């Protein structure tokens, strides 16, 4: 078999294996009563109305006009929810992007018993933890009725259950684009600024957003197994190999032409 056919077969097998290594085997979805059923690419209903910290009724479409972090908690929770909100505050203190301009944060209580007064108390407490000046509109705390809360939680696949006087629920942040599209889920109670900025960059495609090079999206990918952005070894290696192969092929063509001319 000619060397160039062998080269073609080798790169075909290499890239096929790289694709499998990157994406992994298909994992069947498991329906859970408590947890997250990811709805990536779906849109949340922006026509939903909630009450803000002052008791004023606001629609989500008036608040979501830039990459937005959506946090679902309840304000009576003194354990997991406190941990989530405190770590959001720590994250916001480390992000280099400009709050209120490059991104915004919305925390919505899924407990219909929570009131605007509870929301205001949460806002005042956690804004102090940020450790630097932070605009009022940069982080909003909302409450709402059971119907609107259910429509929102269902739209993002957030599954929770009442237990005693509280709730059992997952811990995750959801990054939403300015059009209301679900871009990324960030799991757990601790969040890396790099992961959040990468999600913002994905959410702001085609519009001015955080000052993060778009080229990074070519070199990093979101790994659903580790739930982190990781260096995309296969894609970068494949690109380098193809570049070298193309350069070598062009070199051979030029060398062949010189030999013919000579």
C-alpha cells in the first residue's frame, strides 16, 4: 500500500479514537426524584414574574440580559444553601469580569413561604461577604409563588422534595445566556473562577462579554464526568498532527515539482 494511503488510514483511526476518548461511551439518563436532569440548550420561560428584595414584581426577561448565574436555594435553609451562597460571594470577589455589565447573578427561592424581607436579608448578608464594592443590580434575590417556582425549576431540570420543614435538593449553579438559553451546569458548592468565566464565554458567543480569549474555547472543553473545564488534549493534538501532515504534504508537492522541472 502506498505510504500516503497508510498515512491517511493512520490519521483516520487516530481521530476516531480521539473522538471516542473525548466524548466517552454513551451513558443512559437516569431519572431521579432529587437531582438535576440537564436541559442544555433549552430556554427558561422569561415571562415568569417574581418579587424582588423590595417586593416589586419583576419579570425574568428584565433581569436576564447578559450571561447570568442562576442559583436555586431557599432562604430558611441554614446548611447547604448557606454554603452555596457564601461560596458564590467568594467567587464574585475573585472574578475579574465587571458585575452588572459582563454578567449578573440571580438567586431564586423555591420555597413559597419566603418573603421579600427574607430575600433582602440574604442579599445584605452575602453582599458583605464579597469583599469588594458590588453593584445592587449585580446580584438579585427573588421570591415567588409555587406555580412560577415550579415552572422555573422544571425548565432547568432542578428536582427537589419537601422534607419536614425544609427541602432536599441538589447543589448546582446554572449559567444562562442573555436569550434565556441554558448553557452550563456547575455542580457542587465550590466554584472555580476559570470554570465560570469559560461558561460566560460560551454564553456570550456573538456578543461582547467577559474579557476571556475565545481561543480558549478551542483548547478547553467541559468534561461531564469531572464536571470541570479541562484541557482538550485530543483536539489540540489532532489539530497539530493535521497541521504537520498538511505541511509535509505541501513540502512533498513542492519537492516533486522541482524534481520534474529539473
